[in-house]
């Protein structure tokens, strides 16, 4: 960020001297002009990374000059400075193509902050044309998400429909199903793809810091606030903000977020200036927000604001036909990273993968493949190289229970429980299909499921097989 060339355009010599002093402290080269005409002459001879320009100047004012600058130098951001700040002035300047505007008299820290962000945006825009940036777009294109199941096809269709819009998106699904990957696919296939995608994990930030993290704070607003701070929303302006784990946000802050979504503006903590942002919002959660609305722990009005378009990510157990594709994808990925030459998994391992419940979903499968590639020495992944919990599940499914000290009734119940669990897993926990496979009525199957306490993410335990005796 240091070493940038900045042009300051103002007819007041004291303003020019002050800005030269402030910006040189950050390592920038600072050049000055007294009016728009002189500024354009200088830009015709030298390249500048940023222009700070007053509106009211003799000879040629800022509003007249900015039209020419935007047309002739579209890659150079312009920040307007004015002592006549108002809604009309701001709108006129932004419509003309200004990056932002600052009111006089200005705070030095505010100037530095605006300059820093404008230069960051310029660098990111330049990166948009780099081969690496194209690689990022390709990595998160819709057809790069792995899965050919019917449920994933529905996800792809929805991404394709909403990517071009500015609609707010709510992604729901269990942990590890790929919610962030979908958010990235939406952003990088949208008109905002050249701008920032800013991710915020709402569950990882303490309640007392979340407002400052999202909206920023003013200097001196609380102990330790030694300077102005830009929040994530402001940093994501013109791009996308991804609010992960939105269901963990406390109700008090939910009201503040609702207002920002409605107005697309906010004030920093301790600040007085209203900051407008143009930002797309994508939220994600592994919780049932509608159930939380009913319980009173999530605002109904915020739910509707977030849930303009909903994308439901299916758990891995409901799209088992994708497991071979995912296994192949992750093997190729970690072969490349680690210089290994693993070809595939053994038939025994694939059978186990197809039967396992995958409480951690795709993330758990990826971790299992990564471990197997690390630990393995051959070209075939064997069951011995899998994580302990997956091998333990295999023993539970395929082996008879411990018969010691058990009555015949208890033994039969334990075996029956294992058979029913295996059949449920094989049929993606579809009760109708499982009942048909076991040649029993759906009502009888539901009774057995309730009796044995069977659930997709609940492993077998000796204790859980004894209920209903």
C-alpha cells in the first residue's frame, strides 16, 4: 500500500499542505494542483493511483473535472472533498463516478482511512485481470462443485438463477455440507466478482465485539479505540458479505442488522456519520431459523429479510451417489498437494463409505481422504488408513454384538437394531424405501426407529439398543 502516487487538487494552499504532510507519513508520493485544469494537465503527463479533489475551485471545478477524469482515466479512483456536503452533492458526485466523498473540515484519520480503502479497491480491481484471479473464478464456478445427484442439480440451478441478481440469499444446511462453497460460487459468478467477498463467522466473534467488527468504530468510542476502524460491511461495499452461522447472533444485535439490511446504511460505533454501502448479503446457518422464530430466539422480520431466496444444502447421507465422485476429487486434490500417487479406495472402503452416516458431511469425508493419503504408502486406500470413528462404525455394522450375559431377547434386539440402521443408511434414511427393502410396514419401521432411538447422526451404543425392553 505504501509508495502510491496521489494527486491532491484544491485551491486552498493550507489544505494542500496538510494533505501532503498527512499522506507522506504513510509513505505515499503526493503531488498538488490548484484547480481541475491543472490536474488534468498533470494526469496527461504522469500516472496517479488516486485523486483527492475539492468541488468548489476557480478556473475549473471538481464536478466539471470528474467527468473528464472518469472518462479518460477510469482506473484512477477519485475522492471528492467539499465544505458544501449534502445529499444532493453526494449523489451528484457518486453518479459522476467518484469513489467517495469527504466533508470539510475533515479528520486526518478519516482521510487516511478513505485513501487506504480506495487504494485497496484499486489493487483488487487490477488483480481482476490477472491469471490468478481467473483461476479463482474457475475454482468457484458452478460446475466445479462436486456432485451429480438430483439434489445437487437443484442447488446448481438455483445458483445459476440468483448469481446475476442482487437478491439476499439464505443458505441452510448441516455443518460440512459446503455452504461457504456455494456462497463463493454465487459471488464469483455475479457482476460483483471483481469486488471483495468478505466472510464473517458470527459464532466466532464475541457479542460485545460483533457490532464493531461489522460496522466499524470511531476513534475514542470505547477503551482501546485509538483510531477509526472500517467494519466488514464498509469493506465489502460494492461486493458481497457472507454472514456465516447467522443463527448464533443474539436478538439484540439482530435488530441492528435488520436496520442495515433495510436501509443499506449504518453508523460506526460511537460515530455520527451515516455510511451508505452497496453490498450483497449472503447468510448461512446450520440451524433451523424458522424453528428459532417460533421459539422466539430469532426475529421473524429479519428471517424474511434474509430469506429472499433459500438454498438448502443436502447432507451427504441424502446424496450418497455423489460419494464416489467426491472421493475421486479429494484423492486428486491431496495427491497434488502431497506429491502422492494414490489411485483409488478399496471396494471394502467404498462399501464402508456408502454405509457410514457422515455426521460431518463432505468435510468429514475430505478429512478422511486427506488422512488416508497422508498415512498410506501404496496406490490403494485400505480401511486401516481411515479415521478411528469410521472403522468403529464398520465394526458396529458388520459384527455381531457381544453375547456375554445377554438373554436371547436382548441379542435379537441388538441384531435387529443393526440391520435396521444399516438398511436406513443404505436408503439415505428414507423410511418408505427402507420399509420396502425390509418387507415391513412403514408404521412398524417407525415404531422400531423410535424404540431403538435411531437417528442419522447418532452412532450405535450398547445402551441405546436396550430401549423398549
